[in-house]
């Protein structure tokens, strides 16, 4: 039987090898990034530990990206004292992923959406399947299910406590004493320990708990959306560092770039949007010019009910788009939307005199990409427009704001949104979150 010391050394070796190779894309893409920074800086005396996480199943793609940044920065601070690797949670079926051509959108690797080497230049990361190979068995040592405090709170104070579960947990103990749960659709995976944890805390508060109150080498934080990043005034640089590392997968950027070139007369050289490795890329507002088109994100579907007051009619959306096109003397409009086919046809008719484009999902692309990939392509195209108009409190629009900040657009061309029909014409616009380096 292998000794624990031998296992630690072998495990660390496997992690190093996997970290170096797990980001080699199945698409054979050329990459701007190297994974050399993706190694824990601690010496061999301490064995590597793994942090896994998941979020509320109902959360969407773009909110999950925000949660990643919180957990990634937690791992960054853990690595100041001992080596930790962040295990990337496989993507599964989400509300907006409704394509019927894909029988199951589960167990999706992060490399399908993001440049893993780029993530790795911020913190050590590994795909879940590679984690299973590294530990040698479908096992997680400890699971902590983050929940609210049953008694509520009347004032803000940071605290975390092991408590009884408020709601019935989505984990059950089998006859062998193993905790079974969802675990990203991997039915063979189990946990050796499970507890509920009431939490009301910034991410740094979890560091001493993870280091001193847990003994497992693999720790799972479920409902990690409860981890709070911290006050923006104090954490903006850390937040932006994590955000800048979230570069889209190159094969998706290429699809968006080709569409820009063919349909929108847009390219990085003319638009002044050439990409550099994020660790070296530093832009000022106004450095980017953008392609000769206006891009809009027009949210429909559930927003027609959940944000009825802030969602414009198609007529008013078209009117707003025309005003921006006239203001910037442009003729082309790129549309990112979840509107149905009838609304798309109606909107295009209302935009008579202008060219309206949107990225169609046509064969064989629908069999090649997941729904999340199409969302990224839309966001990439919107991020390169001369001017962008988004939807109220939409995380899809928020992520485009961030991309444009990274590329160096003037904020006046980025932080715009549609006003609802019953809102004043000068309704409150999005908060301008300035990029920090």
C-alpha cells in the first residue's frame, strides 16, 4: 500500500503535469498565454489541497462567472500560506440553455468557454475530470453547504458558523456512510463529510476556517454565491485582476472576429482593439475606437415579466437604437437578444434604412457549440462595437461593460441602457465601474 508521503509527492507531481497540459485545447488553438504561473509557490513540504465549489442551480451563466472571481481570489490568498488548486466546476444545464438539438448540456469543461492558461496565470486551476484523475478516486473529503442565518440579522457583521441545515439538504448519506449529491452529474462521486454552514462574510473570512478548521485535502463549498467579494472601494484591483484573467477561448473569439470582418467592417487593427496577454495589457479610456457599428443587448423573455417597468417596447428600443446610430453617424446595428423570431422580424422592419445583423445559429454550428458558446460570441461582438446599449441590471450586459473597460473604450460609449416605456427618457444609466490595475 502506498504511504501518505509517497501519495502526496505523486499527487503534487500529477497536479503539476495536469496543470501544464489540461489547458491544451481540443480545438488546437494557438494561445497567447503560458501556464508557467499556474503552480503553487510553496515548497514540497506541504501537500497540495483542492478547493471545489458550486452555486445555486438556478443561477445563470454570467452570474456564475462573477462567483468564479470570488472563489479564485480566495484561492489566491490561500496560496500565500499553503498550496491550493481551484477545481473548476463543470457547466451543466442552465435556464437560458434551451437548445433542443443538444440532448444533454452537462459535464461541460471550462476550456469550451475560456482560455484555461489565462485563468491559470491568476491562480492554479484544474478541470474537474483532471481533479478526479489526480486524486485517483471519485471522492471529496468535506462538503460545506453555505446558507443564511436562521435568526436573520439586523446589522452587518462578518461571521461563519457550522449550524443545523435550515432547508432539507440536497445531499444524503447512503448505507456505506458516504454522502451522495448532485456533484455536476457525476453519480459516482461522493463526499466523506457534510455540514451546513451559516455564513455572512467576505471571502477572506473563509481563509482561516479552511486552513485551521478543515483537515481534508479536498474541500467543497456549495452555494458559493454566498461568498462576498468585499467592498468595491477596497477590492477593486483584486476584482479586476480576476476579471481580466477570464479571457474567452480563442476559437470563440475567432468566430466573433470573422463575423465582425465579414458583416460589420470591423477588425482589431482599425478598431484599435488588439488583444495582448492580460498580465501585460493596460489600456486607458479612449484607446479603443471600436468597429463602425452600434451593438445592443435587448433582453426579452423572462424580463418582460420580472423587469416589466424597465423593458422597452420594440418600438421604443428601435427608436433608441436609431438615435445612437444617428449620433455616431453609423448605419450598421448588431443585435444580441433572446427575442423570438416574430419579434426579430418586427424589429428589423422598424429599423428600416439601417442594416441589422445578429449571429444566427445555423448548421453545422448548432451541433458544434454549446449555448454558452453562442452567448460568448454575441458578447465578444458587442464588446468591439463603436457604442454599446445594454439591458437594465442584466449580467449579460454587465460582462460586456467589463470587456469594453478591458479593451479601453470611452465610458460614454459603454455604460448605456434602454429605458422602459414608462421611465423618463433620461432614466438612470448603469454605474460606471472603472477598471483598476
